């Protein structure tokens, strides 16, 4: 790849291959070491990288490094097996840091949750 593409998905095969159906480049990985190495490679070639929560939880140091840069945006998402809540917490923390307040908690209260 000579220039950055747009979107990649990294994680377990069942989850990332679902993204392939909508034109996202899919990169299945089996373990933490493989995910770490593949994320480093993808970060040089993609602007947005979706990563399943199960792997994002194991790579907080690497993901934190990318948060200090404009690209890539590394976004945790639930795997096909379900959510651990890590992705929601991560996005919530990023939003709160960016705007200075927890708007997601306010929305939860409006919906009757929490």
C-alpha cells in the first residue's frame, strides 16, 4: 500500500469478516502478540481501525500512543460474541476529555437507564 486506505477491522475472524461485506479491509488475529504486530502495521496504512474489545483491552499502551496523533483513529467495538463494555467506556472517556463533561451519562438518564 503506497498511501493510506480508509478503514480496517482487526480482531477475531467471525467479527472482522462481517465488516468485509461492507467494504472494510478485514484482518483476523488469533492472539495478543499477533494483534499487537498487526495493529502497528495497520496504523501506517489506515485512517480508521476498528478493533474488537477483547484485543483492545490487551493493548491499552499501544492504543494510547495512537490517541495522541490525529491518525489513525483506533476504535474498540464489541466482538460477535458480545460486548465487554470496554469500547463504550473508552469512547465515553474520550468524549469527556474532549468536551469536559460526561454527555453519555446524561443520555442514559434520559432513556431511563442507570
